[in-house]
């Protein structure tokens, strides 16, 4: 419902979902921009039991909380299930996603249409900062594993955590 009789929450909320294994500067750029557009931004760390990550869910959450603390309106939570259920339970009408390139668009469009069809939640696409258009958690891990320089691709806390994790393995 829209207009003066709307029952929508006056608090404008959005969610930035992902695996965040680990968070990169590309993710952080999107979260920071969403935090300027919305009153409250949830970062949903979606649990995928069939995919073992390099970092445990709690470790990913701790890193995201640390690097988003300065924004003041970002909440970080794990969730196992459909993203639309996460949104419904928290009264979140919008999903914010970064688009790095046209190649992202096919799958992102499918998910956006599915999510809208399931529950009416909207997806807002934000063009990624071109500095990060090639960036993904998987590529960062690959570069790090082979001793490449990735300091400019992740926040300093992630640089430390990833370096230590790879030393342990
Ligand atoms: O960082 P990723 O792995 O690219 O994020 C993908 C993610 C977690 C956002 C997406 O897989 C997702 O929304 N998963 C939650 C389960 C769900 O709602 N699936 C239906 C999507 S149409």
C-alpha cells in the first residue's frame, strides 16, 4: 500500500546480502553507499551449508562489524534461509546489490525478479565503483594464497585476518 494510509515503517531499511568470505573493499563501498541512502542497513551474512568457507560465519560477522562500525546505522546478522524471509521478519522492503559488470546482471536480475515475485521486496542495483569492478572474495583469496599483494583490495583488518588464516593452513 502507498500514500497517506500506508502502513509501511517510517524507518527506511535496506539489506545488503552476501557470503562475505571475507568482506572486500567492493562490498564495503556498496554498504557505505547504502548507509547514506537508508536509515538502517542490515548486512545479511547468508549461511550456505553446502559451501564451506575459509572463515566461519562468526568470524565474517566480526570483521564486517569492525569495518562498518564508523557508519553508525549498519547492523550485521547471519541468516539461514530465504533472503525474502530475512526481509519479512525485519520489515525490510529493499535489497541493495552492487553490479560490477554486465555479466553480473543476468543472475542478479533473475534473483531480483524471484525475490519480488515471492514477497514484493524490491532490489536496487548500485553500479560498483570501477576501482573494484574486477573484485570478488574468491579472487582475493586466490591472490592471497599465492602470495600476491592484496592490501589495496580489503580493509586492513581483513588483510591481517586473511594473512593469518593462510599461514595456519
Ligand atoms: O556473496 P554471494 O555468495 O554472491 O551472495 C549470494 C546471496 C547469498 C546473496 C544469494 O545466494 C542469496 O540471496 N541467498 C539466500 C537464499 C535465497 O534467498 N535464495 C533465493 C534467491 S532468488
